[in-house]
């Protein structure tokens, strides 16, 4: 079995995943110029949860878009997109936007490294089922996480099927919010 993930590996992951999200923002907005920047940053990428300005855990019950720190960050990153949207590559936007985001990201990294609460509702190992609800009576949501990190959930082909068979699939999962 691999050694547990180190804090340095966690920070490197956070940096790379946020850079990837910024790459997506730049490309998405170039292909969908009618979509507001704030909507893309808030709804199409998952950056807010990873920032120190998020006072809650990894899965916050609410998002405080009115927080002045978020407003400033969003404005600065939005202005960088405007400055670089005609570039031939996303590199300059990614680097400059990451420099704006990084202090908030690094300030939260230690708290997130120690927080395993993101797996609280994964009561089937690495799988969580959301049963049909009133709003979506024909929809079932299945979420997959890596509860055995740093090992891969794909290392053993029998791992995910065994998660699904651990408990009755339609047990009510307590809400965290």
C-alpha cells in the first residue's frame, strides 16, 4: 500500500486542480461569451470551497458570494480574463489568476488536509447514493469519492462493486446542512 498523502502532495494537488479549473474558465468563456464570468466561476468550477474565505467545511451548506473577499477575488480574476481573453493561449490568464487565488488557497490548505468530512456521507465506502426525491422522482444521483486515498479506487477492480453491496442502497442519508 502506498504511503499516505503528504501535506506537500496535498498542496501540489490543490495548486494543479485550481490551475486546471482556470484553464477551463478561460476556454469555456471563449466558447460561450454570452455567459457571465461570475456564473462560470461560481457554478462551473469548484474553487470557492477550497479557499480560506469559505468559513465552512469542505462541503459548505451555503456560499457567501457577498463576502467582500470573494467579491474582490472574483473581480480581479474577471478583469484578468478580460485582459487575456483574446490571447492565443490561456497560460497568462492561468498564471495571473492563480497568483490572485493562491493566498486564499494556501491559507486553507492545512485545514482541508486534516478535514475528512467530505467523506461523511459516503456510507458505502467510496460511493454515496442520493435516492429519488420529490423534485426528481425518477432521478438517482451516485457520487464517487476516493475513501481509500492515497490508493486508487481503480487499483482493485472489485473495490467499487463491493462498496455498492455493503448496505441497502436506499437508506436515508442524513443531511449535513
